[in-house]
């Protein structure tokens, strides 16, 4: 399948590349490092091989969110966004960008987002989970009241945000002690990100900003498979939940999910049945060059009637046809 639009494709700059080393085996680190730093050579070649026509790039995780010093976070975010904009300017028909934001300072983040959208032409922003603020052990999640104005400004710009995973701090998640194989993308990423997303949905964020759109990767970070149970329990025991509607309503109206890094056909079909194909977008989760072709092969192989229907080219600008880019998300 050709002409796919990929939404979770990472890059790094010199100031953030070492953050990704922990997620790599030493024997392949130099290759992965090269892949993340390269934007205009082998990345474009892999896109062509996998049938990806357009990639929206975003800074590696935890990126800006892992820089506790507020001034440094502001400076590095601006540098990363400027570097990305330079690459996009050389390949405007192939590359787009999600802004990296210094969420350690909500006002600075709002200003940088406006600059990235209005001046640099970015398609929205990505936040890599919670931000460390002031010191490595102090974290902030974005449902806090001092972010209300930030979200109001983001909503007014009409662009989506991508909530991307990061590991919880070891001091806040002792359940992983002695079980490092359950951290990162194996399990901890999903649990951390799904909980953060549920916090945002249940906090009233989408009541205050009904047009705001959130994107979750990895087929929705397990939420599609649990949303009925979540709503069923909350209806019986709301325990002061402040949002006005069922969480499933927000999930189906204010959230899109991508295929990034989750290439299992039964999981895809289950997600389609829960949220419809119009809410599912294509992504690779670019870190390793083979993934683009692997992802393309995965979705070419789908045989069920619902998958065939969702894959029809005239259903979507995405042309994997896992749902159209609803509400003009990347315009």
C-alpha cells in the first residue's frame, strides 16, 4: 500500500539522543542512534520502501519532559523545533512536525506551541508523558489546574496533541523493582500512558475544550479493551469524578489511536470494533528501519471483511485506510 501518512515517527538532536540509549541493546545502539539523528537520508529511503508518503516527526522520549531545569527545557525545545523545521523546509511534501514543548512552564509551552503552529507550520504537538520539574523526582501531569489556560490556547489553535509514553520514575513505581523486562515498551509505557490519558479524560479537560483531540499510540494503550469495564465501574462508584460524561464518550469523540508498534491483527480488529476505523490512524513508531516495511506487510495481510472494508483507498487520506485523518488532523 502506498501513500500512507505516519504519525509517530521519532528523531533526536544532539542534546536528547543519549536519552534513548537506555532502550537499546549495546550491539545495536550505534545503528539506532544513527537512525534517530538522520532525517533526510536513510529515513526517506525507508519511507519509500514501506509506502509511507508523509511522516510527521516528533522528538524522542522523554525528550523535553525529561529535563527538570525549566530554562534548559525551554531552550532545548526551541532548538529541537527549529532543527526539525529546517529539515521539513527541505522536504515539505514528505515531512511534517509535532512540536516539542517545555511543559515544565505552562505559559512558555503555550507560547512555543503558538510559534510552532503559526510560524513553523507544525501539525500539533507531542508530549512524552509527565514532566520532571525543578528536580528529577518532582513530576507534573497535565490535568493540574495551572494547565487550564494552556489547554484553552491549544484548543483554540485547532491542532491535536499526541500523548506519548515514557517510563514512570523508579521511585514512584516500585512494582517494577527487580523486573526490568517489564519496563519501557513491554508494559510500563502502556500503564503509565493509559493512566495519564484517563486522568485527562476524567478531569473535565474535554468538557472545557470539546474540540480538542488527543492521539494515543499502540492501538490506544490498552484503553479500547477496558473502556466498557472502566465506565461500568465508574457508573456504580463515581467517587467524585469531575467529568460530565462517560469516559467512553470522550474516548470515541476526542481521541484517535494509531497503529504504532502494535502489529497484531486481532488487536487491531478489536480496536476497530470499539472505536470504528475512522478513529484509527497509521503510524510506525519509527526507531528501527525495518519497521516501516513490517507494518505495511502486517496490514496488507488482513483478510477479514471489516479489515478489507476499512482498507478501501477511498475511505481515507491515510490510504492504509485505517480511518481517515478525522477533522483534518494534519492540515
